[in-house]
C-alpha cells in the first residue's frame, strides 16, 4: 500500500479532483493488498485534462494517449492531443518495463513485460464526466452514481467505489485479475452497492453477463 500513498501525495501536488481506481481502489476498499498490480490507475475529469497534461510534461514524464488498434499517440504539448479515448499513459524515462517503438510520426507501439509496478514510474489517467450530484460512467452516460457514493475515502485517500471499479472491469472478464477482484470484492460490498452494480450490469449487458449469476 506504500505505493498508493506515494501516488496520493504526488496527485495532491497537481491540485485536481481525483480518485484512485482500478485494482488499487479494491485494495483501499478492502483495507489491504489483495494481489500484485501492474499499473496505477487514477479517475479524473475532462475539465482537468489540459492541467494534467501540462503538469506531467513539465515534470518530465513521457505521455501517450491510446487511439485504438494498439496505436499510441505521443503527447508533446497540450495543443497536440487527439483526445479520442478516455485515458492517458504517463511513463517515466527510466521505466524499464515499457518499451515504445515509433513506426510513424508520433505513432507508437508498446511492449510491456507484465511486471508488478513497485515504483511511481507509471500512471494512467482515466477521464470522466460528472455534475454536481453524479459521477457519470464513461461507457454509458445514462449510468450514474451519486457523487458521495461514487467517491469513497480511506484515511486521506479518495478512491472510486468498488461497484464502479467492477463495472469498468466487467467489459474484460477474461482477465484473471478482474475475476479475482470480483470474487474478492462482492462479498464485502453492502446491499446498496451490490444492487447498483447488478442494475448497471443489466443496462450494459442486456443479453446477459457471467457475473449476474452471482447476485
């Protein structure tokens, strides 16, 4: 959990609204490390995107934005963003686990060795919308969660609620880590969280979803 605290301290320097998400948010919800994590994910908001990009470039991170078809676009300045996807990868120059290969002007492919992240040398920002009352699910704007229920707190660390984390993971259930997260987290969620996740899965997957048989 020390790496999560390092990340939290770093994010506070940017002065943005954020919540730890992904597998680390599951750890914060359960209160202990549940498995090795390959990256650090942070939920942020579209209105802060330029501020984040500027800060990370000034702090000498290398920035890439996925653009589909395994193609990454390198971001060298705020004006060069394509913003076609909801995430940005930030990688330190000395990170040995990511190798980027340029195959066209500012177009890159990546090789990642799958190692557990143990240093603060990779951050993935995931951009979301919200209003005064709700956190809005990025893949379906009709799915919302009351803001005070969507963003929880462990000590001084804000993190995304487990029902939202699992909803994001539900689109790739062949990932064994995501299955692990679901099986470990569902029994610890309260009735309201479980009910919300079930209804969200029904909306996202009207033809059915494997996880629904667990409710």
